[in-house]
């Protein structure tokens, strides 16, 4: 199938190709027919009466993308088309099952992956021969006190917790694990995570996930891991610690350690210690990394460098927070809040596909070094509404029918029109230490004009 972008499409293709790419990818990932079929296949309690699930996804998606400021504003704009009351929308939203929300993320990752591969837009593997997956958790920010039970407390109400698995090469959230209890330990979800471990995986995780059962479970799949040792995990050190050189963060040492689970099963691991040049935020002067990677595949220094790549998933969370509305503080019901976060992950997948197309045309180093996700998302939110008025929704439906190879070809054609200077990063220089502040003796106010006038 071939697409031509003449007529009403032309000015947007020439001036705002990123928005056309975004709308096309979103139409493919958020295809209503596919989403409704997913809901019917996955939902166990909810069912469709008058309001189809794809309409709820569309409303919430507009909030996530910044097109509408709230769910109610999105509803107001489409009330006649939706045909049900706003209360019906909220009832549906507040009861979206966790399994449905998680499957939306997994399904969109499965859709996006072949497009990225067809574009040859993957990132190089962190360790050749291994599929790196980075695991991290995020508890949703406190919601407003709109629910009746929340009006009786000053405490910040946490609507849920989520674990995200990031596929490093594709930059997709390949899996998510959801919990309604905002106070739950991240470790309580590790049994579910273990079920997703596959042969050839390399799991990288922080010390919150350092449990004996989790590490032995990964090794039994069999698979590999690099996990920072938690202070409460005790093992038996074997032999003496040997120096293995230096990295940019400090001197590296290696020693064997044995851990044993409650059933008496023992696992011998490599314990990589990095004696840091600068203490961590918590004041730690050294960190210990546990891994079952063979020394022939990754030296001690390489293990330390791989663990440092954990920031990749932190960057993803930052982009979700700063460029997409992943946490809507008016959504107090846990299921609704977690559903919103999962839709933000789907939108993040769309951005990952767009970046892959840009890498395919303009080069990986240029895109990764210079392109700002903030400016990409800003243009999408600023142009999206006007573009949808100029180009009616039915004209976009063809994107939902494209195969991965067809969509990849269209995206490459559009990416060739992109002026990268519009989306260039502007990195700030190194932070300066904050100056000492003096307390104003007569109260808490100062005159800005007077202070400026005192400049020398």
C-alpha cells in the first residue's frame, strides 16, 4: 500500500512532518478495532454496553498527549460523538482492569518492535549476544483528595505502583507490572516479573530488586543479571578481592560470593565492587554489583559500565513526566491512574518509533546526541488539534491498516522532510554551587528592582 501526501496533507508534511508522523503512528498503535478486540479478549469483569473501550482510550490519550487539559475537557469536546454521560465515562475509567492496562502496553510494544526493526533503527546492544532489559519501579504521584475517603486525611494519597521493563535496543517498555497499593514493596511483584524472563536476557536492576529468590529464579531460566547488592542481603564471600582496574567512576574489584535460598539451593556469583571517586546521593563510597555473567563475556569493568547504563530507564521516566502527562493528579482511583500511566507508555512507544525513523534517515549519533524529546512532544501537542481540524479523522484511518514494513517506508519518507534544528537540545553547562542566602531581617519579602539596582 502506498500513500500520497497531497492536498490538505501537503502543508503539514512540508512544515510539520513530525506531527504527521506522530498522528500516523498513534493511529496504528491506538487502532480502535484492535483496542476493542484486545479489551474483549483480556477483560474479565468489565464488558461493553454503550461505551466502547476505544473511546475511553481516545479520551485519556488526548490528556496524555497534552491536547486536552483534563478528561472532562476531552469529554466535553466529543460528548455528542460518545453518546453517554460523563459519569458513564468516569465509571468505565475508574474500573479499567489492571490486566487490560498492562496488555495495552505489551501489545503496543509488539506492534512497534517490527516497525523499528524494519527501519533498522535499533540502538546497539549494551552487551553483544545479550538482550538487555532494565527493570525499575515508579510509584505514581499523590492525587487530589477528590474521593470521599480521601477528604478526611491530610496525607498524600498514592494511587498505585508500577514496574517497567525497558528493552534497551528498541527503547520500548516491553512489559509492565501494576499494583493498586501505592505503599506496596516493589519486591512484591517480582514473582510476576520472573515469569517474563527469557533465555538470552540480561536483566539490570537496582538494589530494591536484590533478593535471593529473584536472582536464583533468573539464573534458573536460564538467564543473566546485574543487580546492585542490597545491604540486607548476606552471602558468603569466597577467596580474596582482586583489583580489576579503573572506570570513570572509580576503582573496580572482584570477588566471588555464594548465596543460598530457604530451600538450600546455592548460587555462586561474581561480586563487582566499585570504590567511587565521589559518594552517591545516599553517601555511599562504594557499591557492590552481583552478576552471573561469565567473565569471558563481560569483565568486571564492563559489568560496572553496564550497570551505569541504568540511567536509560530513568531518562524514560523523566520524559514521561516532562513531555507527556503520565500522571493526572485528578485521577484518584488507582485503576484509572494506572491506566493513564500505561497510555503514556503507549505514547512513549510512538515517540520511540519516530526517533527510530529519524535515526534511519539522519543517523543514530545525530539523533541521540542532538534531538530533544521535549521539543518533539511540544510540537505534537501544539499542532495536533489544528491538524485534526484541517484533516478529518477518517483520512487517517489508512495508517491503522499499514503493515510494519509499509509504515516504516512511510515514516522514512516523512523523516526526510524533518528539519532537525527545530528539535535541537540545548544542554546547560555544569551546575554552579548555590550561593549562600541571607535571611531578610524584616520579613519574607524583598524588592527585585532594588536588588537589581545594587548590582556592581
